[in-house]
């Protein structure tokens, strides 16, 4: 409260140095006269000097008034009667006011800090709420993903079960197919036996008819013979028991019924094989399907790699023109997946008629292009008489052995024919095409060959 009075005392001391004559200040004040700015410590030291020098204090009080230094400063400088009590009261009032102001400042500062904290808390709550919403959305999404995964796993398990069931059904179908093939072999053997027996019976009947005709002609001839021409009596053979003539109509009917049954079984086998997509043959080397010489390289020779034929530029490999070009290549051999082609061309016909149509068409193709053809059908027990035989020097028909599929026979031919022989394989079966392409053969689709055959 007395700081204005202290600062006024310092100003009076400085002005005394410039008066004429000079009024020297108290010696203790000289160190503080040169300070540009006084500190609280220096002000307290100056106040002690002024308070201890009554003359200098009276000089300062004479040069200032209460308005300049305030009531407390004026009381401290002039010290009228009762000044100490009044100054103490003023100091207590100032201290209380200062405390109130400090408390108000502290309260305002606390309010500001509280506002900052509350704003931060609101931001934190907002962020926490946003995080809770995100967490809830993540939980919902996680639950959905888990449900989808559970459904996918269940679907996968169902598919695996279906695959297993289909595999088992396919294995059963293949076993049934093999059993039917075996029955077909037996049935075909019976048919051939019945045909042979029918031919023997017809021959026996023809012999009997010829014998009866000869006997009848001798009995009606001239009876006049010379004694020299009379034949000597022959010993008579014991009479055989007369047998009834065979019922040829019944035999023919049974034979026709057996042949129809064999053809129906063959058709069913072919259709079943196509539905099963021709499962691969059992592991191990394929059996020798032909005894033709020249189907393999010399023993001990390193097999050469077959190189497919190259089509002229601008010719599409799936066109009939490309097929014609390949099959007119000198020395080329055409290998035909029989039923794969016939089912694309004549699916409405019976298996035997399909074979006849294909072989006849290939014979016509051979007449135009001189192409050697190897046609492979499923079924070792099919009667060769059901296949045309004319022109067989260029068109050869093969039937797969028991337990072997036509696909394996086709691929075996491609692998064992000399690598120098250009080969063209006609099939739309994926396994046959991939295997033949891997072995260096050119490929024709079944429809592509059929378009060429119908030209």
C-alpha cells in the first residue's frame, strides 16, 4: 500500500541531485538511484531507509500530497497522530480486498479449468459413444460373419457329403457296369453258340433233304439192269431211331430275341459309360489292345516326341476345312472315339446302327482322302458281324477289352504309334483331348468330323 510513497521518495532523492544547490539523498539510497526498474526487494530496502531517516521522510512528505501517494502512503510519510492504527486498518482492508480478489481470480481460473475439463469430458463421452456404436456395429458384423461362416461350413459339409455320395454312387455304377459287361459277354457267347447251332441244324436239315431227294429219284428210275450190273448186297446198318425235324422257326425266334437283348444291353452300356464320363482305368499299365506290327518303336529305342501338324495361316482349327487339310496330309492316321462321335451325330439310333453309320461314312472319307482310320468302340463282346466289313484296309474297327474303356484304347494307340506318323484324334471328350494333345496329336471335335463326313 505504501509503494507509491516509496517511489515518490526515490524520485525526491533523484531530484535533489539536480537542484541548485544540490540536496544530497540519504547515503543508503544512492545504490538504488541508478536502477531503471525497482524490484520488490529493492522497494522494501528503500522503505526501510526512508523510515529510518525522519528528515528525508519529512522532506518527501512536504513535496507530495495524499492524492499522489494515497491515504496509506501519506499516513506513512507524514505520521499524524493515530496514523499507525489507521494505517494498520487500511493495510488489513487492503489485504482482505487482495485476498478477495485473489480468491475471485482463483475461482475464475478454477471455473475456466472446470469448463475446459467439462468440454474435454463431453468430447470424451462423445468419442466413447461413437466407439460404443462402432463396437456394436462390429459385433453385429462379426455375428453376421460368424453366421455366414457357419452356413458356409454347413454347406461345405453338405457338398462334401454329396461328393462322397456321388463318388460312392459312381463307384457302384462302375461296378454295375462291369457286371453288366460280364453278362453281355455271356449273352453274346450264348448268341454266337445259338447261331452256330442254328447253322449246324440248317446244314443237317439240308443234308437230310438232299438225302431224301436222292432216295426218291432212285426209286422212280428204270428197273431193267443186266445181271452184271446188279450191285452186290451191302450189309445193312442198324436202323437209327427216327428224330423229329428241328423247329427252325422257334430257333430263329430265340436267336433274334437273344440278339435284340444283346444289342439293348450294348446300348445301355454305351449310354451309361457316357454318363459316367469314362472313369480312368485301374492303375497300372494298359493291356496290349492290338497285335498289329509297327504300333511301337523298336525295342530299346528312345521314343521320339510327336510334333503336331501345322495349319496354314488364316485357317481356323475348329473348321471342316482344317479337318480336310489335316486328313489329306500324306501318311496321316485318324483315330476316332467311336461312340463319342456317333452320339453327337445319330443319338436316336441303336448302338449297332450308330456303328454302321460311322464306319460307312469313314469308308467314304477314306475313298476321298486315302486316310487310314482306327475306330474304337466300347465293348469287347460286340459281334464283329454288326460292323460293315467292306473297305476294311483303310478303316479298322476296334473294341475295348473287358474292363478297359475306349478312352484308354484311344490314348494307348496315340502313345504307341510311331512318333513319325501324323495323328489326328476325333473326340469331344475332355480327357481324350487333353491326353492326345499332350502326346502331340492334332485334335478334331466330334461335330467337326461329322461336318466333314456329311460333305
